[in-house]
């Protein structure tokens, strides 16, 4: 998924009210950017960090910049916009680049299911079980090479696990796909110390037949793509 507008570098001044970030552009101007990330962004919102913003000239948008990336300045990036993984994954699903799901021809996003929820993707193919796919954006890393989910308590995530389990009980496939939106990790684990309820719900869902997939991403100031050329990230126990 290529960014619609070329990104511009900046440095973070502060993130506040979850969805706002004051930033300093290279020419010294200070701007406020939209931060499309409801999580804690642990380790990613330190003042002074190099970041990348996407400018826009949409008259309907109050803020003229969106915060897209953290630049770790060592060749690695983290994507902080939690809407990006779904757009990148949709492109990969339509191109049938995810081997475990390539058999499905029809990809429908945001389909109602469960109790007042929408599944990220419903995949269908005549003669096959429908596949309900929930996507989780992973950005937390507290030790080198290891990504973790979640970065804060997620009652919504726990609810999704229950709804995926219900789809399995109805005879469908249900897949939880963790998309690691950072380039410096090759392993992933559940952050059970942050949300033990979610971790327990994950184990219960797997025992009932909910499938797990983990994919990394290729990230640069040009865009974010699902890394389908390499094997899945290893998921370890904590």
C-alpha cells in the first residue's frame, strides 16, 4: 500500500489526547497531526523522535497532517497508523498473496457479524467454508526482535475472540491475523502482563478452532506492504 501523498520528516514534540501529536517540521514550523492509533503507543511516542507525516489538502479535515511512521534511524520503521494494516492486507488478499487464504476469490471488508461487530474481512468461495478474518496491528516491542500484542488492555479484542469462536461453532473458518507493523522484529508474543484476560481468551479461542496467522510488513516512507516474500513470524510463549 503506497501512501497517497509523499511523507515529510518531522520530530515529535508530544502526543496527547490519544489522537493528537504536536510535531516540528524540518523548516522549524510546529504543526498538529492526527494520530490514528487508540493504543498506548508504548515506546513510540517519546519527545524528540524522528517521525514521518502525511500532508493533505482535504478541506473536510481539520488537521492537515497525519502521523504515519516512527523512524528508528537505524534502517527500521514502525507504522503507527492502525488503519494502514487493513488497507495493506486487503491488497494482499485481493492479489491472493497470503498462501493460507489464497483459495478465496471474494474479499469483503467490514461485514456485520457477531454482536454489533464488523469483521475486518469475510472471504468466500463456492464450495468452501466462509472465512472470517480479524486483523490486529502489532506495534509494541519491549525487547530486541520481539513484538507483542496488545500494548494496552483491549476489551474489544477479547470480544472479537469470542465472536470468532462463535463462527467456528457455526461451521465457518475464523482467523486471527496479527500484522506486525514494524521492521525490527522476527518474533511475536502475547503481552499477558498487560492484558491477562485477552491472553486467556486467545488460548481458549485457539483450543476451540480459531486459526492464527502472523505476518510482518515492509515499511518505508513510500508505503507499507505485507511481507509475503518471507515466512511467518514465530509466535512464542511468554
